[in-house]
C-alpha cells in the first residue's frame, strides 16, 4: 500500500471518531499517521492525542534537541508544538523492576540452555537474505 493510501485510510478512521475523542497510542508508533493526527487536531476533528510511541522513535526519545537543532521528524515537532492537546512521553512500559528482573532472568536462562544443550526454547527463527 502506498503511504498516501494508508494516510487516507487512517484519516477516514479518525473522521469516524467523535470530534472530542482522545486518541491514545501505547502500542506501536507504526500504527499512527502523524500527519493525519495533526490534520485532525487542527480541524478539531480530534480532541486530543497522547502516545508513548512514535514512528522511528529511536531517533527522538531519550535525546536532547537544542533550539538550533530541530527534532529530526517534522511531524513529531508539530505534535510537540500542539501541547497541551498532545502529550508525548517515552515508551517505558517495560521499565518496571519486575519486567527488568524477568528480562534478565530469562536472558540468563536462555544463555544457560544454549551453553548446556545447544538450543533454547525461546529461540527466534531467522531467515537469511
């Protein structure tokens, strides 16, 4: 699908929402179309937007941008400029003591399995190009 078609679909989805609806994305940044969201906010088709994810968030989150260095993604800067109708926070859903402890324990268990048996039940199938 072309990006114009995806934008059209997402714009239509937003248009079906109530005008005062708040759109919240805590899943994946690739699910949202920043331009469609900005257009809907500016047209008052959308009440507000909040997210802890963004498309290409690795270029933005946990980085500092001085006044003379713009945010690399223009639509992200536009969203930031729409505060307080837009609230963006870093994606830290898995940053809890329990989640981090589980990640470390599972990683060590996987490593131990690989060393002792040559395989692990948590392996991820990969394909080579």
